[in-house]
């Protein structure tokens, strides 16, 4: 391929003379020499079929805006989608702090260069730890699914066992990630993943099936409270069974529920994990940050970064930095407990801002609002002919709506709702075929009484 003489306005070092100077510095004559290690059979023998570059910034902006205008967003539509990424109110101060340059641009630096960032990390861990009633909280993973996978691998190392039991109400996407982390092909550290059935009347973990599947091989039992389907379980009985078997109890939780629901630590959870998206983070790709929390005895098994506080030589002054950084792969390298790459620590700062703004009373008020509004919505929908709400009355935020009695498919109903500017619930027919023609609806603090009435009235019109 001939070297290009074109200077691209958005690609650094594309000036031919500068590029050639860089190549000379490393002792090669052209770029092609850098790719000699790639087998010829894997290399494309032609140029990529790409359009000409838009050189003017105004033209580029118009092009991107035209592409983005194709989106159908929650700003123009009433949204009842959730399933792990729900529409919550984001206070303006969360965006304001997140966009500050000293936080937004400080990615890979250390405690002695970004002092404010590290204190913010510590405050995030402290407030989330208080909410969870746990001693140790990690800095965020990419999402909650990775947090679950790491938590279960921690439990396997702690117990020396190679099997984990997972509640069948987990989302298939999250289960796929967990299996990838626990069952790496042709690699050491393989962990068998088995599913535990749920009570099809209540939506909670089936204790009989759990008893049958617990064994001396079981390292951990993982269930979510509230579950992916919204159901709330009595966790004490589950954790007692797990501990009687010598296993670790791992609980997934949505932290926004903890203003009204008991934290898992109170009913015996050893490790708690979940997502931060509900804590002041917009619904966006890359905003599904996850966390792991536990008692301090589990600290040596964390593969993740953790911020700590220490005194300095000046009385009354404090510094912040890594805790036992030597346990991570950044120090242990190939002997590291798990691979951890890019994390999403900016969301730790946003979550800290949100928790500080809300405080204990604010979290309680939000939790109460979510429970009241979601149960009110379920009551409205239950009055529609042919519509049933499953697993009531114990759920938080999300609930399953069954449409078998209407003779209509969820996909068809959702398409009709969209014509009225409404995003209906997530179609569950492929994930949970045993639930029939059902959808998962999410109702949060942002929904008004009129919003919920509009949903019910529109469904009545559609289902006539």
C-alpha cells in the first residue's frame, strides 16, 4: 500500500514528513513493516469501502446530527423499559460535577497528582458502604455483570470449591457474562455454573430446588433482591441454607432500593454486588458501572482497585491512594487473581455526588416513591381485561405483566404503544418462555400519576 500524502484534520501525526520521521526513529522505512507479523491470508488486499472524509467541522456536525436524529429517545416518549438500565431522575449537580475537567479528564493518573479525584473515590466508597452496611467497597467495574462474575470467582478462591448456583431469574445477558468469566475455555480456574429454579407463583428463589442442588462442591449461591423480574425475597432463609453448606452467599442489589429494603448484610450476605446506574447516571452505553462490597476479611481476594485514607506528616491532614495495590494484576501481572482493565471510575464520583445530595432521608423518599408508583401502575394494568400482573404483591420498581388473556403478542403491543409515544415493557417471551406472553415493566420516581394513567388508557384502546 502506497503511503498517503493526505493530511487528515482529525488524525494526529498524519503529516507525511512527521510520519516518516517517526518511522525513522524506530528503524523502519514504512508502516507496512509494522504489520509483517500478520499472516498474508488474514490481510485485506483492497482499501476499505469508506466515504470521503468530511473535512469541514460544520459538515461533520451536520452529518452526525442527522444520524442521531434517527433515534427515538425517552425525551420524546414515555418510557417503561428497565431490565437493568432504568430511567431515574438525574439531578443537575451530578452532570455539573462529572463535567469538571479535573474529574472528566483525569483517567490514568495517581494519588499524588489528582488529589481531589482520589478523595472523591474514597467518599463514594464510604457512602455506598454505609448504604450497604459493608466494610469494603470496590471502585467500579464496567457493569454489574462483571461484578457478579468477579464476586463468584472470589467465592471460589475463598472456599476452594468449583461450583456456583445462580437464581434462574437472572437476565440471560448477565448470565452469559458470568459464564464467560467462570468458565474460560481451556484455562485453569474453571467454575461450573448451575441454575436454581424459582417459585413460579411468587417469582422468588425455589428453596426446595436450592436444597437439592447445594453440595460440598458449591462455592457460592447468587440471587438478586430485588430480582431481574422485580420480586423481593426473604433473604434470611436463603443465606442460612447457604451457610449451613459452608458456601458463600452473594447477593445482587439495586442500591436505590436500599432506602426502603433491608441491605443484604442484614440477612446474611457475605458479598454484595450490583450496578450504579440508578445513582445519578444517565441511561447510556458505558454508564452501567458495577460494584462489589463485603466485609474486610475478603479484601485480599479483590481483583479491583480500592481507595483508602491515611494521615500525613502534617497533623490533621489526610492523603488518599490505593489500598494493598499489590493484590491486583497491576503488580502480580500473570499471577493476578482476575484480569481487570479499563474501569469506569468517573461514575464513582457521580454516584458519590448523588448519595451526598440525597442523604438517608432522600434515599428513603425515593424508595417509597418507586414502591408506591410501581404498585399503583400494577393495580391499574390489572384492571384491563385479559391482563395479569405476575408475582405480586412483593416487588420493587419492576413487575411482570402477562398478556395471554388478550390474544396479542408483546411485540405487537409494544409496536402499537410506540405509535402513541410510549415505550412498553421489555418483551420476556424469549428469555422466560414459561411466563407466556409477558413483558417486564419498570416504573420509577420520574413517572407521574398522569403518565401511569396514560399507559393504562392507551393499552385499553390497543387491546379492544
